[in-house]
C-alpha cells in the first residue's frame, strides 16, 4: 500500500512549478501504479497553452473558477468545483483562471509522470523513457 503525505513532498523534486502553475506529484511512475496523480494550482492571471502529446489527463476541480478552451475548435468550457475535464484525444487546450483565486485541480496522467516534469515550449511533457 502506498501512503503519501503531501506535506512531506513540499520542496522535493516532486514539487514542480512553472510559469503560472504549481503541481505536487502525489503518485509518480516509480510508485508503479501505471498512472500519476497531481495536486495542481493554476494561478490567477495565468494562461496555460497545453497539449499532452505523450499523455492523456483528467483534471477534477476542487476550488476556483476558470475555463478550458479547445484551441482548434474554439469551444470554451467553464471549470468550477465538481467539474472534470479530460482532453482524451491529445487536444490542444488553453486553461485560464477567471477569478482571483487559484484553480485547484486533482489531475491524473497516463502514462505516469516521472514527477519532476515541466511543460516544454509546445505545452507538453516529454515522452516517457
């Protein structure tokens, strides 16, 4: 059984951040589950242009408000507590906070993240080894 205390992961390699976001990697590839789980905050004012070419993800909103825009079609979806979004076909998408508090998400990635990844220039994480 894996027991993870988020407080013990702070300021470790599993406490990743980039422009406009922070992500505490609760489960990672070395945990052997086949997927990873993160606690992610998108910060007010941030606009994240993402496309996970090598992963699929599902994000569940715990708090905050924002939008996710399907870049190719322009469709905009409201994100608020209780809403899940999952770009299941590697869609390019833009995540933006619409309020003055961070968007607080629990995210699952498959295949699992190593744990210290940050987004590349194209908004994706590198392919797993």
